[in-house]
C-alpha cells in the first residue's frame, strides 16, 4: 500500500450515497438518487418579500447600467416570469423606464432619477446585489434532510475512502464507528504519521454532494454561505437519472460535501458572523460553512485562542446539534450545527481538555508509528511510485544506521520524503534511479539536519 501522505490526493471513488432532499415549501424536485431544490413557480414560493427583490433589481441597474429583464433575472437567479411582477411594480412606481424593446415580452430597463435615488438608499444599507437569498427556514429544512447524521457508512465505504492510505484495520474500524455514529473524534499521535491526511478523507465515506444556498436572509440581513475558498462547486449534469435541470432553483448551488480545515490561525472571530466591507454583506462562520460535511481543527492546542475558549464555544452545539449566532444588529438566531467535528493534535487529549468535554468527543483515536515491516513496505511502494529500483541492502543500511543506532522513531511520512530526496540526488548527478546506501545517507543528512538524534531509551518512551 502507498504511504500516508500529508498532501491532498485525488478524490477516491465512493460506493455510498445518501438520499437527501432540499426544501421548497411548495414543491420538491427529486430523482431516485438525487434531490434538487425545485425552481419557484410563483412569487410566494421564493419566500421573499417583494421589497427585497425590488432592492436587488434597483442595485443591479445602478451598478451595471441599463439592462434587459432576462439578464437581470439571470443575475438575481430567479425565473424571469417571477421577476416580471417586480419589474412591473417598479415601473408603476416610476422607478424604472423602458429604454427599448428586447425579445418578446421583455424590455431594456434603466433607472429614473427617483429610481437612482432609491437604489443609492438601498446600496448604503447593503452593497450586495447578487443572487437572491434563501429564507433561513428553508436552509434549516435543507440541513435536516441532507444531514451528515443520516449517513451510515459501512466498512466497505471506509475502505474506499481511505484506500490510498496504509491504515491498520483496527483504526479504520474506529474511524468508521465515529462517522457512523456521527460523533466527534480526536486524532492524536506523533507528527508525521498522517493525522491531517486521515482527517481530510473522513467525509469521503459519506454521500458525495449537497446543495446549499448562495446566501441566506434573516429578517432582511443577508449572510453569504457559499464560499468558493471552502466549497468546491459540482454543477449537476443532465446524465443519468437526474431530472430536467433547467428547473432547479438557481439560488442554490451544488457542492461536494465540505471538508473545512482550520489550523493555528483560527480565531474566535471566525466562529461568529462577521461583516465584510468588501461585499457589504455578512460572512458566515466556519462551522456554518461546514454543515453537512466535516470541520477539522488541525494542530489543536496551537490556535490563537485558548483551548478552553474554543471548547466552551462548542460544548452546547456538540450536545444539542444547533448553534446560536449573534448578528451585528444584536439579534441571536438558532442555526444547525451538523458536521463531523475532528480534532487533530500531537498531544494527548487529556492534556488539552477536561473530562467533561472529552465525554462529548467519545472517539479518541491514536495514530501510531508504523512497524518496521510496514516501514519497509511503505518504502517499496514509494520507490515503485517514483520509478526507483528498490534494493534490500540499501534499506537494511538505512534502517540499521539511521534508525536502530540513533533510536530515531519511524514515521509514516519518512519513506515518501526520503525517496523524493533520493530521486533528486540521482537526477542531479545523472545517476541511475536506484535506491543506494550513498543516496540514502545524503537524503538522511538533508532531511534530519537540525533535529536531535534520538536514543533508544527515548524511542521506547514514545511507544
């Protein structure tokens, strides 16, 4: 098997899919294995007030200039038939003018002087003029129907998800139980053994895709949910058993189940709603963006906040399955807290948190060092992948001189890293791509420079 990698690897094909549906208070479009948010057919089905849509239209025209109705509808992600009602209302209020005839039933619109004044008023309150938002209640319903807790992966699903890693069966079983039970987990152990790689792949065993709104509205305040930096869009295709995709609600976007990783840079502000002056809207916190997916707190214990602050913030959400967010207006709203929460740390959990919190993270999984036999097989696999001829005598030299004599512990990442250095050494000196004692000596000197040698007693102490 190939070694555990701390780098991202190509997605693993999944054998498990989750049935999940999206809300529309009036109609759901769904196929045997795919659920889509149905396109609204009436103004009422959008769940929005007419004033909210009119504000988006006016701001759109103010920023883009005169525009035909269908293009405005495309920008706001609502059907043109629904938008016509808002356009007629704005025209009757003398906020819009017909600048010219477009296609049948459509016109080119521009703002009147009064319309421009009204648009600037709306723009001062909020500069956002993109896709129309989705009401919070519809978003909550969608999370309930797509919940990661509804996914119950089995052993074959886990084996597929972690197929590119060399993991002991007992560890795969532990991880699978944590995912199956939708409980949080601690991954702990020495650095270099692939905790981050494991955490990144946790969500692969769960259904592949979910739908989320681009933005959510809460009593007139717009919160951006879809974040291209954290969400990978997966547009639906017309193949297979999918329905006619021309009729899904374009305010929603289909993404791969999110796997959001936060590390030492995590701050308390990232766990709350924040105002983004660049977009003029509110930005959702990381836990909201991770809903229906996984939230990985990497290198736990080294965040810019204390572990007590972080854990106290999440004790209630972990227990209840919902969180409370404070909006800049001062209002508090209840939102779903629906993700696999994974803590990855080099330290034993009991050194970081108290017993009360550990009870809420029932799965503590130690990622141990490889055995000498596993280490040899990993080195062979890495050599094969790198196109390097593996030689037993060179490996025996490496193991005896640089591990047994020094007491240096084995790590899963080392075979990959050392083989990469061997390849660079051979290519630079125009040597055959062969694993040799000399090339390994050079690789070890480069790789472990500046690190103290380990004595056998120290090695024993780490196990």
